[in-house]
């Protein structure tokens, strides 16, 4: 469901499939665990097309709240306009803004540039 890699100081997490309502907490916990283990300055969450669901958006938003607590900046990328709208509308405004990209290559370039 979730894969990861550390690339140029950016932790890239890819969500491959829909966690479903019951798997949201587990997915968010997995993302947070990688953040704690690697302690990156930036995290990019890529949401593959089969995972572009409200449940995935919910898990990403939970992980984003943890990023604020850990002092890690997060961005996300998905081609799904409905999921982008969910992420943008529900991201907490109190901490660092969640940047949501429609293009994975642009998101990766921005994350690498910011981490440099």
C-alpha cells in the first residue's frame, strides 16, 4: 500500500492503493513512522491513481498534522482533482501549508529545490 525512498534529502512516500475507511489510521501511522525514522526536512506524498480516494486524503491530512509537530514540511501530488480539492480544503491552516500539486514531476522538482 505504501512505499518509500529517500532521494536528495526528500522522503518520497508513494501510496499505491486505497486504504479504505478502516485502513486510514494505519496508512497515516506508516507515513509518520517513516518521517520519524528518516527525519527529513521535506516529505513528498505521491498518490497513485488507484489510491486517489477520500480515505487516502484523510490519511495524508493526518500525517500532515504530524509533520507540523515534527517540524517537517510536506507536499503532495495527485492527478485527481477531487482529491486535490479535499486536501487543500481540509489542510490545517495553523501550521505549515500543505502544497498540493497536480503533476508529480513538478512536485518532485519543487521538493528537491526546497530541500537543497
